[in-house]
């Protein structure tokens, strides 16, 4: 007697091959099992109507407001719902359409390509805070001997990058001088740069600090201000051909958690990062050198952080590697009702979710535990159906 079941299809191509589908048929049909939703903002109502008709003609959908359908003049957002195969056909159709649709096509093609670009290797960025007041390990690594030992330990545990910071960015923290910041980070950086083979990142928004550290072997600038606090930072990045992490933050560390507010947190963070990418490129930084970070906990409530995590995959369409930093943060403690010491399991859950959503870099305090979690997850994911 025939029986049916719902498949949790991790790889539709393998499932079709199992039942003997012709390879050419697999190639034709695989895309039909993948549904992609794209939101276009501020589209001319006339263009939106044409777009809806084109999507319907392909067996896809376009959702828009009643105002759009009544042909009232104006602009409105549109949600496109279709498969990759349907979008490819749509892009061909748009090249000859009026009301700005011809100009929409290249942008659509770019974000689709970015979204489907595979994440080959997820990297672990180990955190080293050489400060007296960091929220988790403040004061623990102030002595150079202890800081150096921690770098070497994280390297042995499997870190792919070490991120060294000399100024706390926890909520309410006060800034420190360039001299003090360098006094904290430089001895450790100089001591380990030739002892490890993985890149060193400097967590700073000050161009002077970044310049000195890059001159002594650092390769990445992790800027919580996304080049906003120091206008000379972009020039430093260009000079040293450094990679740059652009992070979103509402306000400054001292006051960022005082009633943060958004109309659409994901949309606003997305737009901010998109603009900062363009600004960085305009100032001469290669697009391939840019990394983006939605900035969990930096001017966000628990609800904002959860929304960003739920929709983290959306940031892949910006075309830059996505860095996720959820490790040991207060949002984990709030969810679990625990203090700093009890946040490891929750941090691993957030990191695992980030991996499954397409994050490229996980910034963590607990390198060994994260490495082991990723090994299990990647084994499950990469060996499906074998």
C-alpha cells in the first residue's frame, strides 16, 4: 500500500538522485524547491503593478498594498515571492520595462547572487580584552604575561583570528586615551605576532591605535563605529590594505542602552551597513576587505537582538562576510536568567544559530567549546544523505 511522508530536505538534489531522477531533470527541478522572498522599497506604483503581472506570469507572486493596485500615484514597498529559476526569467523581462524597472534589475541580480554565495569555512574570532572593565573578563588579562598566554591558548584551541581590544565598549563604558589603549594592547601584539600563524585583529575606533597596531603586524581593524568616530580610519585601512569590520551601533557605548528605538530594526541596520559599505568603498577600501556586524547589544533591546538573530540570513545579500558577536552577552543572561558564569550554553546556541543562518565569523570568548560545537554541526550538515 502506498505511503507518504513529509521530507526534511536538506539537499533536494541528493533526494532526487536517490529515486533515480535523470541528472538533467535534477538540474531543471532543483531550483523549484527553493523559495526566496525579496523586499523592494520605494517602488513606483506603476512599476509595482507591472512587476506583479510579470511575477504572476511566471507562476510566482508579488505582494503589495491596495494603494498600488488602485493605481494611485506614489511609491510603496513590494514583496516578491519566487524561486531562483523564476527570478532569472524575471530579470530578463525587466530589461525592457519602464518606470525604473530596468534599473531595478541589476540590484536584484546582485543581492540574489550574494545571498546564494556559499559559506565555505566559518571562522572563529577569539576575544582578548586587555582592559580592567570589560563586561566578561575585565582585568583578567591586564598583565602581558597572562594576555600572551591567552592568545597562545586560543590559537591551540582552534581560533582562526584573535581580536585584541584595549578599550571596553560595554554599555556605560568611558573612553580611554590613545596612549593608554596602546599601552594595553601593543606589548601583547608585539610578543605574539611572530609566534602564531593566524591573523590578529585590533578592536578600536581610533585611527592612531589602528595605524600603530597594523604597523606591528595586525591585519584587521574591528571598528564598532563603522568608520564614523574617526574620519582618518579609512585612510589607515587603505594604507595597510587591512580588512575592516563595520559594526552597527545606535549611539555611543556610554549611552547606547538608554532607550534604544527603531521602527524596523532589521531594515534600519541593513540600510546602515549598506551605506557604510558604499562609503568605505568610496574612500578606497576594497569591497573584498569589508566585513559586516549587526552589532548585537550595541543600542538594542533584547527584542531587537532576537529580531536580528531571527533574520540574520538577510544580511548575506549585502555581499560582505557577516560577523556575529553574541558571546556571553546580557541577552543570553536575560533569556536564561543567569549571571556571566552561566552563559556558555546559551552563547553556543546563539553561535550555532548564526552558523545555520550563514554567518562567516563567530566572535567568541570560548574558543574550544565553539570549535567543538561547529565540528558536530558541520559534520551533520555536510554528510546529509551519505
